[in-house]
C-alpha cells in the first residue's frame, strides 16, 4: 500500500462508522525477559465526555516499547498499571467523540503520543514543558498504548495529522521524530554547526538526521552496515563512520569536524560511555541524551575539570511537547522529513519486535492494523 493510499484511507472513514465491541491488539505476554507479542481481541474503550476515540491504522515500533515490555527501566512495570498493550507511535482517525468535545470532529486524522495527558496546571505545563509534568500519564506503560487498534485520547492533548502526511510517517513522528526534533531545538545549534549522531541509522536517529539537515546543520553519523550507510547518506548525512571499520571513531569524528562536534545526539544507548569523546576540544560542546538505557547501564563518566575548561555540558531531553509535535509534522508536510519504514502486518508483529530488541532494524518498522 502506498503512502498516498494510506492517507486517503485515513481520511475516508465515515462519521457513521459502527464501533465494534472488540478490536485487534498486540498484547504483551510473559512481561520480562521472555516477553512476546500475541495478537488478541481486546475491548474497545468507551470515550468519556472529554475524550475522542481514535481508530489507529498504524503504529511504529519504538525501543522504549521494548524496555517497557522487558521491565528493565527504573520505574514500575506495565503489569503494575494493568496495562496490556505497549506502543506510543499511533496514527489514525477519530471515529467517536465525547459529549463535551467542542474542537475535534469525527473523521479528523489524529495521532497517539508517548504521553496520554498531563495536569495542565503545574509550572511545567504552563511553560510549554508539559512532558516533564509529574502527573504525566505515560502511554504504553501507565495506560494501553498504540499496540491497540482503538485508543482513547483527551481532546485537550490530541495531535491532529495534516493532509499529505501518511500514517506510516505520522505514527513515528508522534515519538521518534519529534523527540529528536525537541532535542535539536534544546541544543540551540546554529546552521553550519556539526551534529554527531551515534546510532543515526536507527529509527530515532535517521529522522533526527533529516531534521538536523533541514535545520541547516552538518551531520556525521556513527553506526555500522551498508544499509544504514546508504540510508544516512541518502537523507543528508555528510559523513558516515562505521564503528566496525574504524578503530577510534571519536578521533575520526574530531578530524572530520575539525575539532569535535558542536553537539552529540545519543540515540544508541551503548554509545553513552564514549559520547563525550566525540566533542573533542570543542568549546561549548554538548552531549544531548535522547535514548533511555536500562537501569544501571551505559553511564557517562564526566570529568568536571573538562566541563569547566571547555564549557562543555551533558543534557537530557524527553519526548516532544504538543507544539514540537506540530512543528515536526510540518517538516513532513513540506517534504523535509521522509521515512521509508518497513511495513509489516499483524502476523509479523512479534517477529518485528524481537528484531528490534536484537538491534537488527535499520530505520523504523511500522505495523499496519489493516494488513494480516
């Protein structure tokens, strides 16, 4: 199915569409080290007065899903919240609205993001940093996520998908692309400066590469393999350093950038211990932490003296705000952010998740709910 067909498919859902009692869901079985995904029939939720019901056509597969299903992060398990379906990169269409919903309509295209809702009252929420809200409901952990065909989203925290952006692209924008965009914005790099992406051939990284290029940055990717090299160069990376071919990747990056990266955007969690080395002697260089490692693994050893003498820093960013998601969608609408994901049907769901877990995926995998 082409991207155009997917877009048209999303936009053509009838407002009078009957809502079934059950729907397809990728249910997590054996949460923990031996988890797997089983496609089961699960109940379709009923929207509250301020909610919309979204029928998803597609969901991206994100490494955070893997961590939630493995239960290897420093937070409660999915089962603690009685959550059965992971996922947070959904794209589809609104098929039902609550009685108090005023601004959204049946038939509008909408996404499902890494955060279901926030309090909208705290300092973070009032200053455009709502993703750091202490009351944030994490999608796919604290509530069922986009591994479920029908999901609930509050009107006040629903992102609309513009025409011209297919569900295969819009789904991953809800998390991976907009997360990378938020980190690039936070770094405040200027056009012409060097952005280094360890893991730039992965799902988050490849979209970050494109966004960095669109924002006028020069990009170096550190990754491995011919497929990832070709993809990164196609989407604008100036240089690709293969860590299986180059013994000292940091020295190579420092040479390419003539002094070190202005910012290192770490999406490959195993790169954290080496990340500061990519800054070289760059005054004001930054390591931007994007990927979330398992508890107790892949730490950064920071020498305060180096930080002081070189004005360097290490900073973390989480997922994107409502505004950042909209801005990232606009990059895609203008043709500046593309994605050529591997699209699979329901029968390949578990296999695809396990490949992602093993690090065997270049770019992004998207599951199409309409394909068996």
